[in-house]
């Protein structure tokens, strides 16, 4: 997922870091990730969208870029899951 996102990211974007969300981002509780694990969903993911230099107040001119690169990551993740858990 990170590789697909990074391939489309702007040059000034930080590269995605893959790992445990509490170690890579920050410790949280009561998230949807906790709920999905509690009900037995085997794979859960947390993605923090890029904010570039604007943090979480993204100007409109970055929205299409962020959607495009994020969708590429979601698609790559889905392809991976379906290849490991075909039905």
C-alpha cells in the first residue's frame, strides 16, 4: 500500500511508514481498529492521510492529489488481501 501511495505522492511528501499504528503514529484507544479486531476481523489498517505542510487543514488544491494517491494504496491493499484470502 505504501509503495503504491509513494509512487504517486508529490516530491515534497513524506514517505509512508509501515508499522504498528501506536508506534508509527501515536497511541489511541476506542478506534474502529479496536472494534474490528474485537469482532474478529483478521486484518485492520490505519492510514493517516498526508497533510503536506498544512497538517490537517488541507487546501483544496491538494484534495485531488490526496484522493488519487490514497485510492492507489487502498486498491493495492485490496489486491493483496484478495490474493491471500481468495474465495
